C-alpha cells in the first residue's frame, strides 16, 4: 500500500464513522497530530482509541461526513508538515463542499501509518476529480497487488470507484475463472456475467451506468466485503484461495 491507498481507506472510515480494522494499519509508535489544536496522541493504542472516540461523536451528533481526495497546491512548502504536491483528504461536515479540516498520512518504511496529521487551516489545495474529468489516475493510485484479504479488496475497489479506472492488475486478474457477476437494479431483470471473459468485456461499461457521485461506505460483516457507494451495494465472495468467485451488485436508486 502507498499513501493514496491508505487515504482512500480513511475516506471510507470517516464517512461511515467506523474505524474498525484501522488499528492493523497503525505503526506501534504512530502519532496523531492536530496542528492548531495542539492535540497529540502517541502510540498505536492511544491513536486508535482517539479515532474511535472521534467516530462515536460523529455518530452521536448524526453528522454527515464528506472526505475528498486532494492535492496541495503552490505556496504550502513554508508550512510545517506540508509540501506542494502532497495528497490528503479535504473533510467537510454536513455540507459537501464546505471543507473544515485537512488530513494527511505519513507511512514508515514498512508501509504502516507513522503519523496522522490534521489541520484546521488547510493550505491551498485542489480536489482530485479523476472520474469527473475522465482522466486515467496518476500511477501512484494504481493497486499492483492482487487483492486477497478484505483491505486489499476495499483498496482496489475504492480506487475504481474514486477514479473510474479499472486495470487488470487490481481487479480482473483477481477474479476466479468461473466468477459470476450479478447486477440487480431494484425490480428490474438481473444482468448476469458468467465467467472471467464476459466480465472483462462488459463489467466496466455496465458498472458505469449505475455510478453516482456520492460518498462511499464500507462494511465488513462476517469476513464478507460489503461496499456501499450511493445507492449501490457491492458484495465480494471469495474462495479460500483468495480469488473472487462472485460479485453481487445491488442498486436501489428509487430516492436518487
């Protein structure tokens, strides 16, 4: 994983107000730093407890959280912790474009989270809109590892949903040859793609018919991968060996 992959996982955790599993990504000496509020949490346990308490406040206050990938612009190099070109999350509460804080991640040499840096004074930035602009994502968005466990699948599909880009290394190569994709939209006739060849030919164009630019929410229940993106819910079924042998996609856009 790189910083972009971890940011996409944090995007989902923030929007769903649930940091379950994030502790597996934290280094033992991880730090949480809020620059302006002088909040400092040290160590994996203390940081994870703080993230969970933050999520609980979000749920208790019934706040809608919107976290968007961003890149810092010119004029940020003079600020401590930040540099031009650094990627992070612009986070808004209740109003999608009213950004209140920025979050940035540093990884150690083993790709564990070494620092989580939060600023209430976001330096100059631009929102990354790769899907809206029909651009292929930068090379550092691409997930080169075959997804096996839940976090792998979460990362690979989050990148697809965020950028509209599917490459064979991050998705198709990780499907079993006999994999079945099942699209179900409300009460309409289901669409079935049977076998890897049909999926490679048709998955991307069918999926784009049902895409909505809404925050995505991730759940992991009973070791199954559930991904919710607007009115779209995706479930990944896996064989014991790791490859996906079923992909179920349900769309309920009656209120969209």
